C-alpha cells in the first residue's frame, strides 16, 4: 500500500526580514565637546555678572569720592596747596644755603692782631662765579654741594713777618683744621709799608651747612 505524501514549499508564516540597527553610541570626544560648551556658557555668564558688579562698585566709589570732595571747601584746598608749594620751596632754598658764620668764627680765633681782612668771597662752582660777602644774590642752584667750597679773601698785614706767622697759624692751630690748603699770594707793599695779600682756601660743605649751624646754635643757647 502506497502512502501519499504532499510536500508544500509555501511557508505557513510570513517571512520577516530583520535589518541590523544603525544607531551609534555617544563617543568620548562628543562628551568632551559638551563639557567645553557648558564651561564656556558658565564662564560667559560669570563674566557678565562680574562686570555688572564691577560697574556698580565703580559708580559707588565715584559717588563716595564726590561726597568726600564736597566736604572740603574749594578755597581751603587751594590754600593748602599754596602752603605746600611754599614749604617745598623753603626746603629747597635751605638745602642750597650755606652759613659763613663758622668760617668767621675760625678766622677770629686764629688771626693775629697785626693782620686784617678787607674782602671775602666764596665760590660754589656756580655759572655766575664767586659770591661776594654782602651780595643779595643767592648762590647758584648748580653749585657743587658735594665738592669743597673755595674761599677767596684779601687782606693787609703789618709786614712780611706777620704774613709768614699768620700762614703758620692756619696749619698749627686746631681751630684752623677746617680751613683746607690755605695759600697766601700776590704780596705787595702799599705806600704806608703794609703788606697787601690775597688768601685762598677751601672748606668742606658740611662745615658751612646752614641746617647744622642752626642746630648747633640752638643747642648752645639751650645749655
């Protein structure tokens, strides 16, 4: 007995074709880019807020400064400025001024009675040359305060022997130690037999410093 087999190639269920998924996972560089973008946004917002705060602070300080200025009278401020200029000018003048009193005191202590001086001048190295005693012109502002001050004098002695003895006293006497390198020159006789001479020496600026002289005078007067 033969068995009948029926073979069918028609599928009983519909054939479903599956396609592979085309989605991609987020990469590392994409995450970095997002973080950078977020950082830039936050920084921009922060700078904007900081700028606004800074503008407010500047406006407040300007307002405070205006209020402070209004507390002082304009005339008072002008008066104080003028006073400051005068004090500055006075300080500069005193710094350039010299006191000849110590020189006169030294000459008085070491000069013989047979010798007298007829002319006195000093040279600070200014463009106008030496300053003569009694002149109202102030010493040149370009005077060499750090260099020695040159003293030039003229005088008259009873004879050549008096000139020689006086020259020795300049170097022997302790009072004459501040008179540096004294030189007598141009010795001539007048019609009365007196010897006319020129005398030149130098002193250190500290010896004739005006401020120092005033301080020493004040100290002596207090004692």
